[in-house]
C-alpha cells in the first residue's frame, strides 16, 4: 500500500500507518491484487462512537487499473464484509479538487439507490503549510442491507 501511494499523487502516510490499519482494522481494509502485485486498496475504520458508519481513510488504485471500476469494486467489497454488517453509511473526506473521488462516492450512492450528502469538514487553515485544501465530508447512505 505504502509503495502504491508513494508512487502516486495521494496523500502520503507512513508505512507504519498501513501496517497498523491492516493489523488492527483488517475487516475494514481491502486489497486488490493482480498476480502478486497489489493494484488497489482501501483503508477504513468504524468510528467507536458511530457503529453504523464506515469511514474511508484512503483509496488507492494503480495507474494500470484506472478506468476499470476497481475502486467501486473495492468499496462494495468493504461494505459487504461481515465487519460492516451494521454499517448504514459510508463517509470520507475529500478535497474540492479531487473530482475522481467525488465521482466515486456519488456513483456509490447511485449504485445503492441512496443519497450522497456533502458538508464542510476541515477548513484549509487547520492544515500546516500552504498546500492543503479544505476537506469536505461525503456521506453515502442509508445503505439498504
């Protein structure tokens, strides 16, 4: 996961973060492989105070797989897992310029015949430095199970 992110434009986290996510949140982390090569992943967690929500931390897709619907497949795998049986909402924060992720979550809502609500979350002045946009919360649901 770290290598895929390191070779992309995604926000970089430490290798430790990916190890921790897979170790402690394995039910809400999904990987996609082609042969032995990791070509996509999602890291997510269920917030302790919101057991009906799965929060998607990050989605990565190898450039060789873009346009094939892999991100949608990974998200659908995530919400179909036993660990997400009580999940009714999928949430993520997305920057205004990240049209691909915005489209992905809107498509998830459409595919599940539900709503995608967008609201302000983290203002850009909360981030250190000058190069991080605000983050908007995208909330898809309620999901019908």
